[in-house]
C-alpha cells in the first residue's frame, strides 16, 4: 500500500486492520506525496490513540518535520486538538519556536503548550 493510501486510511473512520497497521509501521517516518508524515496525519485527524501508538510502539519521531517544516504539533494546534497536543507534549515534542505559535489566533494555545510542558518537566524532576 502506498503512503498516500495509508494517510487516507488514517483520516477516515474505517477500522484499520492488523496488516494495515504493520504496513504503517514500515513507513512510520516517511512522507506522502504532499510531504505529510503519518504521525502528522493522525494528529490532524484527531486520532489521539493512533498518535500514541505511532510514537510509543512504532517509533515515530515526535518532532519529525513535514516538507513545509510543520510538525504533528502544528497540525494538532491548527485543529485546536488539545488531547493530541497533550499526548505530543508528554512524549517530548519541542514546543519552542513552533509555526502555530506565530500565527494570529494561536498565541493562547502556544502559551498553554509551554505551560503544560513546564508542568511535565517539573513533575518528571
């Protein structure tokens, strides 16, 4: 299956089979023709559990950049997908100097991300 098909599968509500998950695992850090990683597609599609699986079980790079220099965090923020943002923060995403923090309207969300990151760091001390 092509990566573009895997991205399409992630954004639908169809159940993903074990064989499809195995294929996703093989391409976890690759980009589709539009330059989007599978992790980013899951974050954009509000699939929090897939985001967790991709990072924890499949080794997706939490700070992987898409071809336009955006990340899964940028796409989660774009959709105000706070549960996925928290998943990414708890797994070590870099919240400094992100694209969404510089786009008008995302400043408060950016500040919340930074505050959440500080809480996580303090808790882990």
